[in-house]
């Protein structure tokens, strides 16, 4: 699970630093946000693999942000672990009912926190123990930011890499051009929908060894999806 991207959200710098250091030593890639509003923007734009979220924060509390994220289809599938000094049963139930995937009561040991994070990530679709994503013969090593097909390295541009990463994290689901722009390019980027088609073509070309491009399917009138282990397709896999 090394290489997974974790966003640490805490308004106390010393605690955020301690948590970040522990996670980095465990092999995670870590970013930090000092408040809920900044965290929300980063989550929408960058889509971390997991959010570690302090409950008690000014302006926008962790529980309020959790509810907001789980109601938004762009972020609903991102795992959340709440951190709090509130250990009563009612508080734990409230946090889990809001949509949190786990609940860690302060004080906690870094080893316990790392174990909880790995347990939640194991339950998340697409993330494997070694931090790699796999579809067919294609392997995406997120810690090394590299891609191979049947063991042979291929070259991907930054957007093609992010597109493939997103598809491999969400296999068998159809996404419209607008949804891909929102989730891969980010909510604050304004480009034409057809930009997606250009990068899909580039991604398919990069995946063309051993017909891996057939995994990226065009669904007429709807958008695109990745179907693992697909090497032939009928009407939906069109290399536009």
C-alpha cells in the first residue's frame, strides 16, 4: 500500500507535522491542509486515496466536511478516517453515520494509525498491497509514477497518467467528458470537453502494445470506461 496519497487535515501544525512524518516514514505520499475549506478544494482537485480528517476544526468541522464529501458524487468514494478526542459511543456512531470509514480516538500511536489506514485502503477498490494498480497486462506503480505493460515500461504524459490512474481506480464505470474534466483536470480548470478525446487518443496509443488500448472503451452517447482484461470489443471500444 506504499505510495498511496494521503491528505492530512488538521488545524494544529504540530499534530499535522507528527502525523505527516509518521505516514511518510511508512511509505505514503502526504499532503496537508490546515482547514476544512482548503481541504475540500484539494480533495476535489487532487483526489487523494484517503483523507485523514480532524473532527474539531474552526469554520468547517471534520464531521461537516465528511457529510459534504459523501453527498458529492465526485468525492463520495474517497475513504475518510476521522481523528478526534471525542471517544464516546454516541460520537463514534455520529462520525460513522456521517460517512467516515473509520474513527481513531486521540491519543493514538503512529503504528496504530498506519495500520488503520492500510486496513481502510485494503477495502477500497483498485488499491493493492504493493501500491500498484493492475488491469490486464498493464501495471501502474503509483509510488514510482510509472507504467508497464507485461513488464515493459511505457511513456505517459502527466495527463495521460492521471487519466489511466483514475480509470484503474474506478473500473467498469462510465464517465462523461465533463466528469473526467472535473475529476482528472480539476474543478478549477476550464477547457473544452473535446480536450478529453485528445488525451484519450494519446493514452490509447501509449497502451497499444499487446492491444491494451482496447480496455479504454467509448460508450456511445455517454463517455468512456475502463474494462479490465478486455482485449476485443464490439461496438463500444472505438479508437476515436
